[in-house]
C-alpha cells in the first residue's frame, strides 16, 4: 500500500487539498498499477516558524 506524506506551509484551501490528494493518487495508480483504495495521502501543515532552510526560518 503506497503512502504519500506531503508537508507544506499552511494556508491551502480544502479544494486545493482535494485536488492534490486526487492528483497524487491518480499518478500513483498509473505508475504503480495499483487501485486507488490502496493509496493513502497524508497532508501535514507546517507553520513557517517551524521550517528552516540554510539555517534560517521561513518566518524570518
């Protein structure tokens, strides 16, 4: 069972989340030849003050 874990900054709408989950599921099924009910997608919101790149918080 494929599990896709997406971490992204908060602020996406429910419609954007639905579309992302559907597109990721469809692409996984096409690529791996598995049924849609075998694919799980976890969407995790991360606040900018909890994510850093090159030692600098995105909130800065």
